[in-house]
C-alpha cells in the first residue's frame, strides 16, 4: 500500500471517528425536551428538578450516555406508555446515578442508588412501573427520596 493511500485512509478513519463522537456528544439541550417536576418526600419536603425527557426510542437508548457532569437538581425522565418491568444499564454512562423507578400514579416503587458507571449489569424495577428517573448519585439519600415519595408533574 502506498504511503499516500495509507495517509488518505487514516485521515478518513480519524475524521469519521471524530464525527461519530461529535454525534454521541450532541448537547442534551439539543437532543431532549426539558420540563420541570417536583418530588414530594415524606420527611424533608418538596424539591424542584429540571428534567430532560427521553420520550422516543432513540432518546431512551441514548439516555445520559457520554454525559460527564449533570448539574444538581437535574435529571432525565423516561416515560413509558404502559406499565412494565423496566431495566436500565450504565453502558457508556460516565457518572454514577440514582435510578428511581416510579409507578403510574407518581409514587416511587424502588431506587437503585449509586449505580456503577459503564457497567453492563441490568438494573431492574421490582414491579411494573411507568417512569424511570435518573438523578445524580446520592441525591435520593441526601434529599430523603424513598418509597414514600411522589413525583408531581407541573405541565
């Protein structure tokens, strides 16, 4: 193989990989709609969160992958049309999360706290749920979010 051909192929591979990485790192603000929700806890009060909405299958597959920092009181909500046993994983998710599984009435079913970044381990709801909320790791315990808490949608 000539040096020019090798250089051209190398250039194309580097360019393509940079383009693919740029697509993966597309801004959350550009890729997801945003909304606001309140979480009412039994012990510590109400807390307002700015949330990204993962509505489409493509958005749900991406989730918080490749995100390296999530501001406090920010999360991602995965709404589903029907209740079901949902599972999540942390592939290509670089930050630890609290994963909150939520029933259709907004009450918290269970929480997977401080999940391991980049893990392929399946993290499952304990019962059929309609929503999954991802928050920064430690948020649930710090704010007293537990199975007596409820999500309140403002819009």
